[in-house]
């Protein structure tokens, strides 16, 4: 579905989901990791959902993302500040057909600096807006008909979750208006799925202590999710989550070159 330039680790600078369960017991030891490394799984674009593409343009006081019938315009404001937060987003205007909604983001407790990615849900009723702040990024989900929105970071914090500094990766299911995402900080990544209709969150079991998650892709059937997470430092593994069994399994270790091939399924044009 998406993405832009997010600093995932010292290894990758790239453009664009728990509690422990019994599934975690299947992936704890180094010999298990070695077994995973022996498997071969190539990138197959036909396996994954097609992702709506937006194009980004930047001017002196606007950041604009557009596709065929939707535009998101962030109006920026220059502050009299001595630090790097001199330019902040004051409003975000979302236009979809005849509908137009404005977010007064200048009034948010946390100042926003940039829009780093945009993705619409398969029904075209929801849009996900990833916004950069001074530390990390937030994910805003907006209903394109009503203008009602949810900031996923705040939704998780109200549920008692900690370390929700950033939403680093995400993608909509190709079948429903549910979105898988990873959240955390520079030391820990956790994955979850948010259901827009039920306003509910399902937390994925952790196969290991992920440091970060660089990519999330749904299978076209909407029944499985593949994601690439870092553990240990500077080592990446492709995991697969089954929405039916609610279990996670490791698929294979990922090299830097392989990661870049997978990431091509989720990148955005910018001009």
C-alpha cells in the first residue's frame, strides 16, 4: 500500500503491525533462525494486494498528495523558532469528490512537520495519513465521507499501551477496512490490526523481540500478512501472520538486497 522515507535503522533509509502467546515459543533459539535462513522465498508481486498510489509534490508552503480523485493538502506555517521545527503543518485539507474536510493540526498537542505517506482503504471510505513529528510519526485514519478521524498513536495510548512514539509501517487489508501497522520506538516494534468499523485492535503475537519493522504487506486473499522485522540488530526476517489461526511464523532471513526488492511493492513516486 504505501510509503515514503522512514529511517528504520542505521542500515536502511527507506521510503514506507502484543503480548506473547504460545506462537512465540516456536521461534526463540539460534538453531531455529539458522533453519529459517535455509529457506528460499522470492518476491512475488502477484501474492500481495495492489496498493493505491499517490504522488507527492512540495512547494514553499504546501505539501500535496494526489491520486485520481483524492487530494490531501498540508498547509505549512513558518514559526519564529530557533530550532528545526520552524515549519509546521497548520492544517490538512482532505478533498474526495464533493467531500472536503479540514484538520486543524496546528492545534494538536504534538506539532506535525511533514506528510510521509498516504494510502486509501479498498472501499475508498477511509484514508491513512502518515505524518512526521519531531520524534517519530503518527498515523491518522480519516473517514472520507464524515471527516471523522482517529490518531492511532493516541488510540493505543488510551488503551494503556506504552512506547507508541512512531507508526513506522502499515497497510490496509485488500478485503476489509482494517489496517495492519507496526508501532514502537527506536528499540522495540509491535504489530497490531485496527478495525475501523468495530473501533477495535487485535495485537499480533510476537515471534521474537523485534527492534523495528520495515514493511507490511497483505496477501490478496486478506487472510495472511507478511512483514519484515529486525532482530537482532541489523538482521532482518520475513514473518507471516495468519488471521485465522492468529499465529506468526518465520519464513526466511532477508538480505539488504532482498529487502529492497520487497520494498518496491510498497514505494511511492515523488516529484
